[in-house]
């Protein structure tokens, strides 16, 4: 008399069966693809090849065009006038309004340098807030650092201080990448519903410190403690 299968044995058999089934599906899919290719005549195969080459060429051309417009590196622009020119020629622009004396701007610089190389589809710029009073007034920039996120020449969103980045100076580049992805200013491949800082305990602390710093006409550091 054979011993009855234990629950573990049964589970193992179920799993093996599942694996076999999914392997079968994959194999059938591959067989169908191979059959489709086998049935294609020379002309069809040639057309398929041409389409793929054209798509590749288009991607390369787009990449070259972006590079020629200053994408792919994080650059400082000297004046407000340059800002308008730069924004006009690119669909997606991230501009960091900074100040030399603000420590948090250096933290932002570090992350933006990495992202500019990774997200060639977006232009990454920095502009000294003290040299651009007209723009700061017009875009209502009060807290430094602030990122203005510009799409098709219009400012769509702002990242003000580190509030959206987990409220910590130690946020990761991935966290900033996620935030820019939420604004659809970069091509984000991660899951927008799953912010990288969710594991950080500091998230969710009071934002009032930043909110207080909106007195008209004066720029405030997001890391200063004076009122």
C-alpha cells in the first residue's frame, strides 16, 4: 500500500504542473512566432527589417537633436534672457533656481547631475535666483531650492525645497526621479504608485516650516530656521 501524498507533495505537484503549463504557453507562443516568420516571403522580411532600421534611425536622430540642444548634461545658464531661449527650444525642461550660500542647493545639484545624463529627453538647467528677480517674481519662487518643471514652454509644476522628497536632506536620486516622473517631465520607468521614500520614517512630518517662508519679495532658504 502506497503512502498518501503529504500536503507538501501535493503542493509540489501543483507547482510542477503550473510550471509545465506556463512553459507550454511560452513554447506555443514561440512556435507561432517562428511559423509566422517561416511563412513570410522575402519581401515581407525585407519590409520588417526596413521598418526596424527606420525606427532605430529615428531614435538616433532624436537623440542627436536633444544633444545639440544641450540635453544630456546639467548646465548653468547665465541670465533670465537665456532661460526663455532654452525653454522655447525644448519640450521638457527642469530648471533649478539656486543660491550659492544655500547648502541644500548643492544637494540638489548632485542629484540633478546624475539625472541629466540618464534622462536625455529632458533639459536640466540651473539659474541663480539672485540674478533673476523678474523670473522669481513671475514664477512666484520664494523658497530656495525650487525646481520649475516646464512643459511646452509653460511651467506646469514646482518642487519646492525637499517637502515632496521625503522631507529629508538624505533623499535618494531615485526619489527625485520619481517626483519628476509624477510631473511627467521625464520618461519614468518605475511605478509611480510606489514612492522610493515610503520606507523613510521622516516622511509625513510637519510642513509648516516651509509654508511660513512665503513673505512677498524675499527669497528664503528651505533649510534656514529664522522666521
